[in-house]
C-alpha cells in the first residue's frame, strides 16, 4: 500500500522551488497591498479632517 501511495506523490523536484518563488511573489504583493492600505488610510484621515474643519467653518459663519 505504501508503494501505491508513493506512486501518487509528485516526484518533480522543481515544485518546491516553484512554490518558494510563488510564495515570495505573493509576499511582495501582500507588502505592496499593505502599503497601499496604509497610504489610503492616511489620505482618508486627512480628507475627513478637512471636511470636519470645513463643516466647523460653515457653522461659524453668520447667518
């Protein structure tokens, strides 16, 4: 039975190298996306603050 199971396993030695390469590519992409999320959060916070300031200025104007 063990021999039958071994026969179904991949014996291609390139697979671990290919998986490592794909893993590295995905890690780089995740890092890029995390950077993008942080940049967008900073921009969003800035825009929310600008909007709050504009709303306060609008309220302070005489009617």
